[in-house]
């Protein structure tokens, strides 16, 4: 038992690596914050968006963030509830990613506002007809449930570590004490916590489906070609699982290496996550075929323009790289067992995740680039969207924030659920703290 | 019966005359008081005027009349004028249903409508509430110029998606934007199939000069950084019974504007008023993309029988202002 505790908790300390990494993140954060201050001062014009392509990097990035956060639901709820035991060591990683991306998604959308100081108006003058209000509501709900699903299973871990982990940094002790909520492993406590987690696991499924379906409706509820689609909800949700699975695999790889968790995040876990990725990628491929083949067969005038721009026009290179290089080839590669070993799987996941980001860009920008009526008598930068450096920096800001949140959570709390792991191994770590 | 009636009549006369006398007395007294008060008041004003430098100011009233007012008599309104105009701007003009008809057979791309519009709404050269687009429906048909503004849809997709009720549809058919409210999410721009909306990405034109002015929602000036703008059917001009800026500026008789309820529209160039229903019927009027279900309030008359050659547009805006 002590071995498990030290294995899973030895990384909980302030070391040079942590300071270097956080220092780097903080510097990068400040640099990108400067870019956002420029935007606050001079307006959204510092970004490349203009009157016709009025949504760009920020909205693409927002969709990507919401997508990535969905994985918490897939791993903890869907796989957990159907009794897949192997997901136990991964659940906290998945929830951490869910919480980090969901929290920052809210900030990303504020970065896109022309008048961020009027954010409160969304609540003060809320109009129920607007999908934005629905999105705000479901994202907040999903964030809260995800946060609870991160915190509740941590309660017994906090209690054990507070009592039994000798090397717990003294400044963290009060935090652990509060978070353990006086856990004494009483049967009644166990009953309450299991029941709560069970209810939350069920609740998070509709909440998660809602956030990405509603996010897809921000586009699908307009009449523009490329967005005017009835399958956008499931199309976005399946795409979200692809992005999220890739993100979890990458995180698993880093935690396994940096926190020396080889005995807990084994090749089996990577192999299985690889299979999950294959499954969701197949579903996503299926929706992609529907999304492009059906209008491509009919070639209604506006759809024809859209598809031509994507497949042989301005966006062709990015489109084929994303579809073939970022979805089809990874999918085929992952069918082979050898490719689901940790290192190759992680490398493939990095490609998939980057492609997933660009896929959001390909959903947002091309549709805006060719509206129904021609774009005339405007400067060149109104016709072709080119993101500016400031815009890229502000987008990076959101990624830095996610990395900071994931780093802080994973550094100061056990990455792998401790009590659950011990119980899976037939140990009872709580015996000693029962009162 | 007769006798009774007469008697009653007499009685009535009696009471009437006494009431009349009473009223006369009161009236005399009132007149005296009023005259006295008036004398006192004018004396007071006269005194004030004597004391003042006699500075008078020329002001433009809300109904566009120039008036001369002594600076001493000018009083600030207790109510914030922006708020006053916002409240008024939410209400449509009673009994009206504004409608525009654009005759494409007349448009020679003079673009005076655009100039007048940009001038009235403080817009930069690349910012259009109204733009003339060079159109060609297919390779076999003739190209033509098409003025395109906000269609003031009766089923406006922009209004549906606004999260804060900043853009709204009025009873008189006009779609307006409250830029004291707009959060700059640009969902309305994404929802509009006519690309009618623009955004103030950078500091608006002459922002320094207009910074202190009260915001008038019916003309959407001063323009505000980080908010939306678009054609307003010149709601400020409708308010005072005038034709919109673009309609009045057109030299070629392209625009008709009027009230659907009265079934009458006036041409801005010829000042002729015609029956709306007849104009639409006789000329095969159509709407832009009616299949989208937006129900536009702008009608187009097809570009037929043009008596001038088609000249391609050359005046590209090459740089952002």
C-alpha cells in the first residue's frame, strides 16, 4: 500500500522542473496577455476578421476547446458506467482535461467579443431565443458537473494522503484537509459519495451532448452553405471524441514519463485508448462522408461553391491534409497493434489533435468566405481572411491557460485515483484512517 | 308639453346667464392675473436679457428645423438624451409599415446613394449600409448593378439570434440596433444571408469629433467601436416624414420608399408617388432569396429595358480607411 501511495504521489512537490515549466508558461502568458490588452485598447480590428469573414481563429478555437472537453464524459461516464475497469486510472486525467478546456472555452468566447465589458448583459438582457444563451447555460452546467466529477472521487484520496503521505508539502496540508471533507470512510459516507458520483455520471452524458450540439447549432441554425446541415450536432460530437481521445493519450504519455507511472499507465491502457480512438474516428469518418458527399452529389449552387473552395480552391491543401493526413491515415495506422504502443500512439495523437484544430478552422472560415451575395468594393483583406500575429498570440493565450490548469491540478494532486487503484488491486488503503 | 318645454327653457336660460356672468368675472380676474404675471415674467426675461450678452445659438431640432435660442434659455433635459432616444427608437412609427422598391432598370451605379448614406451614418469608404453590387444571374443573362441594403425582413434571422435584444424589429417594419446594448458577438452577421451587417472593427470615423454626442439609435450615430451597424431605412428621416438619405440622393430614379399600409411609395428623384401594389404588379417585382423564408421588406424591379449601356464598376476601395 505504501508503495502505491509513494508511486502515485511522489510527484507532489515543488521541484526545479515545475518552476522552470511554470515560469516558461507564465512568461508566455504575459506576452500573450499583452496582445489581448492591445485588442482591448484598439478593438477587434487588431485581428484579421472583417465584415464578411467576421468569425475566425477565436470561434474555431472555441469550438475546438468545447470539443476537447467532451472526452471527460466519454471516459468517465460512458466507458465507466458500462463497467470498463481499465479506464479507472485514466478517469482523473480525462476529467482534468474536461475541466481545463471547458473553463477556458468560456474565456475564449469572451476574447471574441467586441465589447467584453458588456459580458454581464448576456445575463441581464438574456433572450431565450438566442442559441448563445443556450450555449452559456450548458457550458456552465457541464463545467460544474465536470468539476464535481473531478473533486468528489478525490475526497478519499485527500484523506489518505493527508494522514499517510509523509512527504506532503506542509503548505498543501490545509488544502488537502479541506478537500477531504473529514472523510473517515464511514459506510454512510461511502454510500453518499457513490450515489452522488453515479448520479453525476448519468447527468454528465446529456450535459456533454448538449454543449457540443448547441455549439454546432451556432452554425447549423444559420442558412449559410456549409453550415446549413441537419447532422451538425452528431457530426460535432463525434469529432469532439476524436480530439478529446487524442488529448487524453498525449496527457497520459507525458504523465507516465514525467511522473514515472509506467506501472499504472501500462501499454494495455495505451492499446485500449488507441482502440477507442479508432472507434470514434470511424464514427467521425462516417459523419464526414455524410456531410460532404450528400451536398456534393446534388451540387446546389451555393453548396457547389463551398465544396469547390474546400476541395480544389483556396482551402484545398488544408482540407486534404486534415482529412487524409489527420483522420484517414491515422485511422488506418491505428488498426495495427504495433501503432498502439505508447510512443507511436502519442505521435499519431499529436497529428490527430492538430488536425482536429484545423478542422474547426475549416468549418468556420470557408463558409464565411463565400456568402450568398458577392463581396465587392471592399479592400483585399475583407475578401481573404489572414489571421494576424496578435490574433495568434491571443489564441495561444488560451492554450497556455489550459496547460497551466492541467499542470497545477496534476502537479498537486495524484494524477491517478489512488484509493480506486488500491481497491482494484485488492488493498484497502482506508483501513488505517477509519475511526 | 309645449308650456313645460318653454318653462324649462327659460329656467335654463336663467342659470346659463348667471353661469356666464360668473365665468365672465372669473375670466376677467384670470386675464388680469395672467396679464400681470406675463408682464412680470417678460420683465424678468427682459432684465435677464439685459444682463446677458444677448448670445443666441442656432440649433437643429429633432424634426430638422433650425431655430435660434438664447443661450440663457437653454436648459439641459433632466433625462439623459441617449436614453430618451433609445426608448423612442424601440417604438415604431404608429400605423406605418415602411417598404422600399429598387428599380434595377434605372440603376447606373452612380453610387450617390452610398455617398449620402455613408455621410449620414458616419461610415468609412469601405463600410456599407448600402452597396451596389455588380450582378449577373448566369452566363446567358445581362449583367446589372444592384443596390443592396438591409432587407428589413419580417422574419429576421439576425434578430432571432441576438443574445441581448440589441437588434430588434419594430412595429413599423424597421430592424434597428441598440449599440448601447450590443456585446459585439457578431452572431447576427453570421445569421444574415444578405451580408447586410457591418462591424466597427477599428475606431469609427471621426470618433474624436463625435465622442461627446448623445447616441441616436434611429440613425446609429455616433458609431461605436466593437458594435454592429447596418441600414436603418433612415428611421430618423421616417420619423419626420422625409425619404431616406439614399432615396433622396439618387439621380436616376432607382428608389421608391413608402408605407405599405397606405399602398403608396414615392420616388426619391421624381418625387412622384405611385401605388405600391400596382408598381409591383406591373413590373414583375421580386425579393432577394425569398426561398430562405426571411420575408424581406425590400422589393426589386427587374433590370429590363435599360436605355443605357452597362458599365462595369471600377471604383474599388483598395485600402482600409
